[in-house]
C-alpha cells in the first residue's frame, strides 16, 4: 500500500489532439477534492501550449525526462500510443511517481509484470483508466446479474465492428497499437472479467487478415474464453463484417439479455409463461473513476482497477493471438491465476 498523500499533484503525459483526452483527464482530476493538474508534457510544443491554456498555471514540458524532475508531481497520467505505455510508465515508476495508464495497459504480459513488480518494489500505484466500467449499459447489466435476474451466467457473446477501412493513423499499425484487439477489446475484456470473476482456463483465438492490406492490424479477431466455473465467452471485433451483431448477448439459467437501442431486451419464464421485458441502460458516470484514485492515494481506500486485473485483459488478447497461430487453446501465465 503506498504511503498516504495529503494531496495528489498530477501530470498529463501526452496532450495530443486525438479525442482531446488530455483535457478530459485533466478536467476529471481537477473535479476531485485534493487532486489537481500541476504539469503536462507533449513532444509537440503547440500541444504543450494548449495544455497551458486549458489549465492555467501548470508547468509544461516537451520531454518526459524533464517532467520527472518536477518535485510538484506525484502522479503521472500516460495518454500515449499503446507501444509507449510500458516504457514511459517504467520511467515514471523509477522516478518515484504513481502511474495511471490509458487503456490498454501495455502490449504484453511481460511488460505488465515488469510494471507491477517495480510498482510494488517502490510502494507505488500503477493502474489503468478502465473508465468504461462506468458506462450505463455495463452498469445495468452488472446490476441485473447481481439481482439474480439471469440466474447463473454460462454464456456471454460480445461484438464490435462492421465493414470499413481502418483509419490511416497509429491505431491501425500493429507495431504501435498491438493489433485490432487492443483498442475496444481492452474495454470489452475488462467488462467480461468483471462479470465472470472465475479463473480463465484457456483461450482459443481466430485472427484474419483478408481485405485491408494498407493496415497492419488484423481485419477480424476473435477470442473464445473458457472459465473455471464452466462459463464461456465469445468476443469478436471486425472491420470486414457485412452484417453486425448486438454488442451483448448474455445467457443465464433464469433469463437472457440482448442489447438494444434503449436498453437490454430481457427474456425469462414465469410459471411456464414466456416473459419479455426491458432493462433500461443507466447513466454513464466516467467522473467516478478519479475519486477512487484520490481516495486510494490520500486515504488508503481499496483500488478499484487493480493492475493484475488490467494485466489479465492483456493476457487474454496475447493468448488469443498465440492460439490463432498454434491452432490450439492457450493458457494465461501462471502468475495471473
């Protein structure tokens, strides 16, 4: 457990224009009592200047090395291309800074283990911005399962994608992004692991590269995950699917849900009568992420997104790709349980 801080002074590393995520993180941090943005770093001086305009009074840098010498920084938030997550996080941890990583955590379980090991050695926090745990549809589904509306969940199907050429930027370059699974897949697998907390027995993967030759990411990826309690999940992402599926289809012993426009279509049976209803989506509350970070670092509260949980997400994606190449089910590293 890290030593308690009186306040949490935060630095944003990466203030690129994509989705304006730097400002989103900064605004959410500044809204938490005891937390504030004190610095930002971007290799583009214009983006560093933009950070200074968005958050007046902060220090700005164009090199991580210089930022890490700043004594007014306790926590670094890394908002960089995926292949830079682990190298920069390790720099920050070595410099004695706590770390929040944008998803995905990194590109390999070896990188994840290195970060977790160093953080524990230095009594520091390393975690991942899995803000989508606070999405309205996921919250509604988790509550429905907790309330027993589905009974024992034994099958989950998850889908994302359609048909269309990938964008011409780093997210479509496998050497930088990690592959087609490493974007939305990180959110989906984090959702999955929070719905079925049992150990992962093995993963079967099916990867295809068939159409978009200009991109180095795969065109279609699939992971079939088997859990220790007998449940299974089928998670797919595609850029070559001429027909899409619902985001969610969840089967339980007492009922089933399928995602729709306004909520989950709910199917069950009561005294031999088939019943259909609607479970409405809740409100998204991304702003709930950073209060937990503040409570953990200032009051010793339990960390919501534990690094081992984020590492399991990476391990499933890694195992799926390995399985696609080997043609057999692959297991997760023993240290992830």
